[in-house]
C-alpha cells in the first residue's frame, strides 16, 4: 500500500456538476440515496490527482476532518466504477487496486510498470483510430476506450 496520500486540488474540476448528476442517477437505479457521506467521498475523489488507494483516500478525508466509514468508502468507490466516474487498476502485487478519475477526461491509456508500480500515460493516436474503425464497421460510435499495458524491465 502506498504511503503517499492523494493530492487535493485547490479548485475543484469544472466537471463536478455533471458527475454529480451521473452519480445520483446510478444511486437511484440501485435504490440508494445520495447522502452527505457519499457526496464528501465523491468530492474527495474528484479533487484527487493521479492514482490513489482507497485507504489513502480515507486517510486524506480524515486528515481534512471528515468522518468516513471504510465500508462506505469502498461501497461508494464500487458505485462510482459502475457509473463510469472512476476506473480501478490492478497491479500484480496489489490486491487492493488503485483508482483514477476517468469521467470527463480524455482517454487515459496507461503503461503500468509491474517491477516498480509506476504508471505513465500512453499516447497512441493510431489506437483510437483503430477503435473508431471497429465501432464504425458495426454501426456504432466510439465513446471512449481504455488500455492498460503491464510491463517490467528485463
């Protein structure tokens, strides 16, 4: 588990309102309510930069004086995944996984180093073109794609 707490942005990203609406619809579809604790978790996630562990998020929220339940954070992160707000990344040695915000951002393809747990973005314009062509051939429109490449130095 990383000892680094997620950095919190001074200003929230401009996408908070649409994300909130998407999250509320997901909760409603599951028969759940949009509670203060869930709203605080959503806000903390959206203010995080880069990859984060759930436990680091909990630590950052508690350090900010917020009362959060570990179980509620994990359940809320799962609901955010369902809503397409965040993506969970699994590393070979990391059962807990890490998360990143993907809603409202350009596609984030990643190169994940399994030998040192570092991640770096991949920019492969040809990949998007291939995805668009595959969708077009099926009468579909590409909305997004995600690629994770796992590699280690030999």
